């Protein structure tokens, strides 16, 4: 089996010029095997959002190749062959699988203890909520809402003053982490969806942060007052709309897990959702293809049936035309016999004299009528007409 020998510098250039899913086939490795080879040789690989930004025409930067003094690490030998495959891990799309593997090896999104250099959306929302007063209405009592401004986008956050700094830190880390991975942050595509949208790999996720309320019994000052009051719980929940399934995933604070822990897992979870949706898309595409094939076969069968019916109809019409032609010929023969009988009767009555002019005219007219009615005479006339030489122009 032929082998391929490349230097460490050449492999570094290939890794940054060709996506892993294409490059691994060239060396007869799986994407995981190529990643291990790069790690062993201390060759940096593109970050999660590198190829997405490059495909979108954005500015991308290479991580410089670290120096290596070990001569044995300057060259690597690959044996091309059938690409090695890992056992089935449930992924449908190999591209998403490669992204997931890369994300698993990357630093997770970490929520900081303080808000530093906030994302523009986070800073704008923080400033808008700085002078806001807690709501006094019903079940939203005690929650802060930014005042809407036409053409200005804010984060969809509804929480109390005590939890607002934490909510801002969570959204700041989330937005920065997703943008670093190639997602585009902005308004949702649909005006009916509320929150901050992150679009990537052709799909959209929408994020909101809410502080749940709890109900407490309160003394009634008046008979018409409610006996219940709603107060903030001091906890947060991250709501994620999957436009894929048109449903909402809610990540709540609990004794076992906080929203910050969900944020660390979120990029991988989003990739799993994208992979599942691509699986469903492929199933729907296959079903559409199958239905189109069924419709095509039915249409072809209907066209063949229509052609058969047309040929049968043509045969019936030709047969009927033949019968009509034969009947017309028979009637023309009867007409000639009748004309001859009239001629014989008229000659007998004339007793050897010339026939009366009226009788001669009638016999001539009747003979011409019989000839016109005779299809054989018509065919002879048509044949003579075609054989007749044309007059020179």
C-alpha cells in the first residue's frame, strides 16, 4: 500500500486550507484520527466558527504553528486506503459530527463573575433597565422591562433587580460564545418570535431569560382584593425556542444544576438539534422524492392508458368509416340499378324512338349523382387528378 509522507508545516497548511471532513479521506483517517494526529504533533486546528466565517466571506485568522525542536515530529507518514470509521455514535450528518467533535475539544462557554466589555446588546439593555421601575401589575409585579423604542433591539429579559446582573452576565457570555462559533446574533426572522436570535448552519435559535414568580398568601385589605401575591423567586430560567420543532426548551435553576451549567452544554446541544433536524429534513426529502416518483409513475400510466384509448378510438373510427364507405358503395350500386331500370322502361315506352329530353336530362343527372356517391369512382377521380400533368407557369 502506498504511503503519503508530509512535513509538519505541510500538514499545518492543509489543515487550515481544507475542511477536516475532506482532508481525512485523503490520508485514510477518520476526522477523529486526524484530530489526534494534529494534537500529537502540536498542530493547531481551526476554531469552531472558522469555516462558517470563511464561507460567509468574513475575515479569519490562523493560529501560528508553534515551534517544535523534535526532529521525529517534523514528518508524519499516512497510509491511504479506506477511510477509518468510528463506530456509529448516532450522528446523521458527518459535518455536524465534525463540528461536535471540535466543540467537545474546545473551551466551553463560561459565565464570568463580573460584566466586562459587554456585548453591544447587553450594554444597551443594561442602560435601558438602569432607570426602569419594577412592574406593579399582577403576576409581573417586581419584574423589570426595558421601555420599547422603535428600531432599537434589546435582550428579552424579565427579572427583578436582584437577579438582573446575573441575567446580563449569562446573556453576555452566551452571545459572545455563539458569535465566536460562527453564529450570527440579531433579531428573529419571524416577527412573532420574541427574544434574541442566533443563526448558524442554516438554522435559528431564540433566547430569553425569565425569573419565575411564586404565589404567596397575603392579608386582604378589602373584600375585592386577591388573597394571593406574586413575588420573584430569585431564580432564573433560560428559554430557547427551537424554530426547528416550533417548541421551547426551558433550562431552570435547580439544586442540582444552574443556568450557567446549561450554557456550557448549549453549543453541543444545539449541534445535536441541528443534526436531528437534518435527519428529519432528509427523511422528508426522501418522502417527497418517493411521492414524486409515485406521481410520476401514475402520470406515465395515465398517459399510456390515454394513448391506448386513443389508438382504440382511432381503430373504432376507421372501422366505422369503412362500414359507412361500404354502405355508401352499396347504395350507389342500388342507385345505378334503379337508373338502368328507369332507362329500360323509358326506352320500352319510346318504342325505338329517341328518349324525351327531360328523361335524358334526368338520367344524366342521376348517373352523375350515383358516381359522386360511389367511393370507388371518387378514388378513381382522385387518382386521375394526381396523375394529370401540371400546366407550366
